[in-house]
C-alpha cells in the first residue's frame, strides 16, 4: 500500500513538474554552469517540495553540499526550475551582464558553509533574508545522495516553516492540577489555540468569550487547564508542535511580501528600470552596517567572481567583517581598537566607559533606581511608560523593577488569598505592558498571577504585540482588529491595531517605550548556549565555557573559513589588544564571549529596532529606551565578583543570568522559574519580513539602501553615483598599508 501511494505521488509530481518545465531554460543553465565552473561542482535545475509535497516556486535558488560515494562532498547550485525569475532569464532578451549579476546574487547572499556534512547555506531560500544585517535563518538539509524524478531531474524537500526562527517549545510549565476537566475534541483545541493567541493577553474570561464565536462553550477554568495540557504535551514532544505553527501552514503572508519584493526587484534589474539618485550629505561613519556592504564597496569586486569557499574574499580579508559574519551581527567596537583596521569607516555612539574602581552599587539597587528614574522622566514628559514584556529573564526583571516602584506594597501569589499587600488602582495611568502569545507561553505563571491580577484591579493596562504570522490581517499596519465581543469590566484595552515590534517608532509620542535590550550584553552572550547544544561551533561544545578562548573561538573561526590559516598570526596581532583592553581579565571562552558582546554588539543591539524603516531621527532614538543601557549596569558587570556571578555554574545553562533570576525570585517566589528558566532570544522570535532591507545607517542617520531588498550592486552605483558610498565609507588603502606594516 505504501509503495502504491509513493508511486501515485511521484507520478502526480512528475506530471506537475513536466507541465511547468520549459525547453528554453537550457541556454541559461549552460551559462550558469560556465559561470560557476571554477567554484561549483555542478549547476542543476531542481524541484523543491515543502513538507506536504507541494511544489515551491520561490524566486531563486539553493546551494547544497552532497555526500559522494567516496565520502567527499560535492557542491551543487540548485536553480529552482519553477521560479518565474529563472524562467524569465531563460526566455532571452536579457543581457548577459544581468544573467551574471543575478547568479552572483543567488550565490553570494547566503551564509558561509558549515563544516558539518548535513548542511547548506541558503541563497535567497524561499526569498528569505536576502542581505542586510539579519541573515540568521538557515535550514539544514541531509547530505545523502540526491533524490531524482523519473526524468532524472533532482528533487529536494525543504520545510519553509522551519526557516521562521522562533521559540520551538515553551520552556516548561509548573505542574498544576486539572481544574474541571472536560472533553475537548481536536477542533475545539484548535479554536482554543487561536483564541489564546488573539485575546489571551487580556484574561481567560476573554478567551472563553472568544471561544463562543466558534460555538465552543467552556468555562474560563477549563480553557486555562486545557491550554496547560496542550503546552505540556508539546514540551514533552508527544504531539506535533502547533502552538507556534503558521496558521495556514504556508510561508505566511509577510514572507510572501518578501518574495514578491525580491521578484519585483529582479524584474526591475532585467528591465534596467531608472532609479533616482540619493541627494543627501552622507555622514563620516556607519553606526549600523551590513557585512555584505563591504563586499559591494570593495574595489576588488569580491562578488564578481564567487569564491570557492562561498565566502566573499572580503569577509576573510577584513577581520571585523569576518567576525561580524561569524556572529551574524554587524559589530562596532566601542573601544575603537578593532574598528581601526576595518575597511569601512565606523562611528561609535556610546564609547565603553573606563572602570570606576569606587563603584559599589548592588544589582537590585541599580534596577530599582533605573525604574524610578524612567518613571520620573515619563512623568516630566507627561508620558506613560510602555514596557515590552517577552516573558524572558531581562524583560521580566525590568518589569518587576517598575512594579516595585509603582506598587511597593503588593506582591503576587497563587490564588486570590495569597496575594500580599494593597494595590494602587491608579497605576494604569502610568504604565502599559505590551505582550504577545509567545510572552504568555514563555512565562504563563507571571501572566496569570501578576499581570492579569494587576490589570483586573486597574493597576496596569495590557496591550497586545504581534509576534508571528498566524493572523495576517492583524499585521497589515493599517487595519483595525476584528471587533471583539464585550469584555469583563475589569479589562482595560486601548483600541487600535495589534502592532509589530519593529514598528514601535510609529507609536504615540505620549509613550516612553522601554525594552530589555542590552541585558544580554551585560551578562554574557546567546552564543554561550553553544557549550550545551551541538552546532557548527564544535570546539565550544567539546571543551566548554571554562576552556581558554584560544582553544575554542579561534578554532571555530578557522574551521568555518572565516579566518584563513595563513592569516592566523595577523589575526591574533589584531585581536589581542582588544582582549587586553577589558577591565576584567579575559582567560576563558565565557569571558571572551561576554566581552565581545558588551564591547562590539552593544551598538547594533541598541539600534536594531530602528533599522526597518524608511527614515530615522534622533527623536526616534530617544522615545524608545533600553532599560539596561546605562553606565551603572556596565560598571556593575566590570567588578570581578559580579562577573563571576553572571553564570556561577558554567556546566549548567540554567544558571545564566542568575543575579537577575534572584531579583525576580525575591518578588515572585516562583521556584520553578528560578531553577529552570533558560535564556531564549526574544526579538528574533518576531518574524521580520519587513519591506525595508538596509545596508547601513550613518552617523547623520541616513539610511543606506538601494531598492526594496538591496540586491543589485549596479543599482547601488546608480542611486549613489560617482562612487558616493565608497568615498564616504571605504578606507581600504589605509587597511592595506597597516596590514603590510604588521607583516
């Protein structure tokens, strides 16, 4: 039976593929083989299927490494035979120069190769993450031999949903007795998922009311109990993960917009569409930048002939560009040392402070004083404080700091009778908490026992924040959410569309928005997780966080090809002065990853909420405040005793950020969260398929971009004529002279 089903499936697939195949692709395929003859084993037309065996027609291609019979690896460029872009190129009427440019874009806009055999770098995979600072989503494919259709054309199966890098499972939920257990059929369970994501931030009564629109009659307690059952089941791996799955199991509307932007831009390239010159005075340095910009500006045209390593040579020649590619984040060294030899001119907005030997504040004092100062600032400006709460450690701790200031006589507890103290019902006039379905799932206890109770008493306002693609109509930026039924009187909700986190700058000026950004930089780095989870960072996983950094980080860079072996000594001469600049002695992998995060990633983190917009002003930067972006937090992190406390047990990932978890525990008495909560990225959970892709921001807040997706170097040169960008931000001659002196 199974063989018959497979035979029917393959037959149907082959018929579908044959219907869509044209005979004119051969000249283009022949050209592509010739173009990549020195860097690629083969170029083939391939059919891409999703997990439901549906043909994918995304705009471009994919590069995959395949295992050969002799255990060597062959590098194959798979052109999507169902891409309209590929077919248009093949039909003729397009200059060879355009063929070459689009092929180079397909090749060079992906990740560098991983040393693992099961991989590969995506190049405009399903239209995602073309260029710009965020190229973080990559999917592994098996390296086994290619599957082929009857006509011998290759077929690859991919899972577009996995490219959405989100929380895959809730971290855990405390054991709770089933309250008023009742039968739920699968359709009712699905309705509950939808309801929690749409109105769960309000209350379980709101979820119950929303369920009635699906003709599901349950109590609020039954909804809460079944939600816990669903989350626990997914955490245990006993069911397919659907809590954060795309509602329609498709690529999602926002990713489709990205695909459409790529197609439109490539169409414009083929039609040689006119573009307007940028008429503005560029600044003297970049405060935010994309590693690919260095490749575009390099006079050696490092993209013109794709290198065999898949890495543009510029990434290997320029050490800061390479380190940025490794971190998947553009770095700006706040000490200034690493910036000196970067081929791009960079500007530092917030230099790293010198260590204050007399500094003696404890973390709780710093947290409380920061919250009080921001509340005072908001009051003086006649603003409300708007806190973005993700459920993670950073945002929960800062939210507690505000609650301690606003409600000093109240503490949470399980059940109505266990809450301690009295509430000030006027708190909602001063603070709004923005959260999402992911926030609730990440820390459900806090949502239930703190936020809902404070909201019910009128002490705070809760408002939703978009966090995924499940409900495209909520994310169009111009529509109002569908009307909701009457809610309990205790619920306070400001009308208006659910807002994406990357559009917060469009919020009302009457709000001072506070984020948890820079918390990770104070305490360590997300890359510390590599010591506990297998990844391409083999040396860190095998040797751990206490190993000397020379035995972990540098081998990782060498193994991944970011640093060439013949450049090792020059790289060390460039890097060691930066290590010595740290106020804390840098010996271990933990030490170095924290220092790199604090000194080099800080500026990008402070600005990343602003990089998906058409224009930027200094007023925008002042209206969104990062709670941990102060000198006090940095001085605290410089003290040796505090540095040791950031993660007291380097063998246990759950001990990361323990000082913040202790601050949270003192308020909540939630042992479960204190002992088991793991660091989870929050901003990356927001699927960023914005229409704005940028190459950088300069110190005059000019946004560097050319076209919707910044694909075409030719378009860049037409928008910024007379080598405008190169003259403003390129300094390669200085770099070459310095390199010669070092050698």
